[in-house]
């Protein structure tokens, strides 16, 4: 994948890589023989997961709407990467796979408490994005599994530009949880699509 910006589009290298990735995912979705596919989108903090997920939704190739759940709304605090993934698996992915409505609760980061509940319709396509989501236990529950790889300096710059001083004190502790996830779950090995983001 080229890291050179497209002259015709005027996009920067990151935007170009994300656009090319979303086009590839749209093709993969079209090749599936299901009307309600499940996509898991994993990668370390700042890799571009949320941006790619939004772009996939914007160019969704099937009729009707697609549901998008970001794990940032589910993780129960700065030490909750694994707990958030387990909640997404049990409350969203397993019910969706069984044709049942899934119910998950949003984590209110300001109040450090659970807030309102949200439903996931099993008849509709679903994208779940967030660090840690691609594991041996979740891989079999998804049709398209994505791993984003990006350089540490670029990731940190993007994440801190996005969240600033809110995230800065927690960067290392979150990165340690991501390290454990990668060592334990080898998410790239379960991916059907791997993309390099500059």
C-alpha cells in the first residue's frame, strides 16, 4: 500500500491509507453471502480504528443501515480493556450471532459509572471497533476481521491530538494492556484484513 498522498484527491498519507482500507473492506463485505455481516476492527490506540470505522459506514455497500459500536463507550475506565472486550463479546457479539437482541451499557467516563443501555439488532450488519476486540474467542463471531498496524510515534501523536491532557497521563497504562492483548491473543493472526497506516 502506497504511503504517497493521492495527487487527485489531495489527501494526506493517513487519509489515503484509511480510504484504501475502507474500499477493500467494502469489497470484502460484498463478497459475503449474508445481509448482516459482523466486522471486528482492532489495532492499538491511535492506529486509526475509529476513523476507518466511520469511513466504512459512510461507504457501506449493502442496502440499509449498519450498526457501529465503539469500545471506547464500553471500557469501564482506564484499566478496563479486557473487561470491555468481554462485555462486547458476551452482550453484543454472542447475541448477534444467535439472532438475539444484544444490550450493552455505556460507560460514563466522567461519572465513572455505567449509564444508559443500547440495543443491537441482530438482523442488521454490525461493526465493533476498539483495542482488544480481535481475540481467539471473538474471531469466530465475525465475518471480516481487521487489524491496523501503525508506527508508535504516529499513533501517540494522533491519540494525544485527539484526546490531549485527558489521555496523556494514562497512555502507558493503556499501552501495557494492549501489549498483554497482543501477546496473549495475537490479533493479527486472526485478521482477514491487515492494513498499514502511516
